[in-house]
């Protein structure tokens, strides 16, 4: 889907795209899609109408990310905590998800997009599980953008699952010493993915809501008041543009500041 002019010439998205440095795009964008319920309430519609409009925003964003060449896009679609919602809303969300998979599969294939799922998705109702497994398998050879959907996901549960998986391995193979950060990262659901460079949250809430807690240690966070169903390619590009204005120091200082302090860095203590 990458092309020289991914947006309509002269559109707000096109103008933003002109300002973006294409060599420094985020390798991984993660999105907490929030505000579907409020979007519906403002229109005196049932909450589920907000989720339906949310799926349209999902389509827009998947298409835009693929067009501009983002390697990985992760969407927080359903958390372990979302089971606390009314039963009908949960059922509707599952139905929407299955519809999305069915209707978008051809588009994913045509655009070489791989679908991956993170979370305890094997615990979802059978029909959803089957559709998800089939879509993941049939797109697994696609080497274009990876679309990662967090389903029945909780970052704390992911860490617990990673620790248990490590424990099992060590029990099988005999204990091999201390566990390192790399060991733990290699047992997360996201083990084959780079950490997100950019985390977007819609609807103005300043929370990370149990999402990718390990992986976002150094992620740049961009929050917009826009509700998810109103999120467009323009918002996406605003986020990417702002991300490129940030200075990522990963706990260090800028070379200029280091020079002023007149000191060389010391060797770090052993992190293992
Ligand atoms: C948050 O809005 C949104 C969700 C919990 C669900 C997100 C799901 C979709 C957009 C549709 C299905 C997803 C895919 C990938 C096809 P909220 O209901 O918490 O909004 P509120 O905070 O305004 O009540």
C-alpha cells in the first residue's frame, strides 16, 4: 500500500504527510481506542453504535498505517477487564470482531498484511476463537504490515503468562541460573515484535489501562481528546509528526548536555 502520495493532494492529511520525515517513522504504533460509548451518548445512540463507528475508524487507521509504511500497528480491542461490561455489549463486541475479520480478510491478504493476536484469546467463545485462529493462520506468511489485535488482553496477565512459561521451561530443562530481561521479553506475547515507539490514546484519558506495560517502558505517548470513532488519518499523522519532534533519550542525556556537564558516561552496573 506504500506509495508516493498516500493521501488526497491538498488534504489536511497530505499537508501533514509533507512535514513528516519518512525515514523516521515509528516502527510500531500501539493504540488504546477509547471513547466509543461517549461518542454514542453524545448522539443519543446506544453504546453499541459507538463500537460500530469504532470499527470504521479501525478500517481508516489500518489502511493509513499500511499506506505510509508503518511496520506494526497494535490495537487494544478487548481487555480481560472488559468482561465486567454488560453481557449484551460483550456479545456485540465479539460479533463486531468476527464481522471485521470476515469482511477485511481479503483486504488484508491483498495488501500483504499479517494479522496477529495477543492476549488470552484461546479463552474467548469458540466461534470467535475459530475465526481468529483461521485469519491468523491464513495471513501468517504476509510480510507487509503486521496488524496486532489485543484480545482478552491484560499486560499483568501477559507478565504472569511469561513467568509461568519461563518456569515450565526451567523445570523441563533444569534451572539454568538467573532470569534476564531478555529472557522475560522472549516469553511475552509480543516476542516477535519491536516495542512500540508511539502509543496513542483517544478520548483524553491519561491512563495506560493495563496495556503493554513492559513494552512501553520508553514509548512516546500521545493523547488526544478526539473520541475513537472520530479518529482519522489526520489525527494519526498529527501523532506521528509530534512523535518526530520528541527527543528520545532512554534515560541518558543529550550529547550537548553531556558536553556541558564535562563528563564521560560511566560503565553501567551489570543488568542481569
Ligand atoms: C473503548 O470505548 C472501546 C472498546 C472497549 C472496544 C474497542 C473495540 C472496537 C473499536 C471495535 C472492534 C475492534 C476491532 C479491532 C475490529 P468505551 O466503550 O470504553 O468508550 P467510553 O469510555 O466512552 O465508554
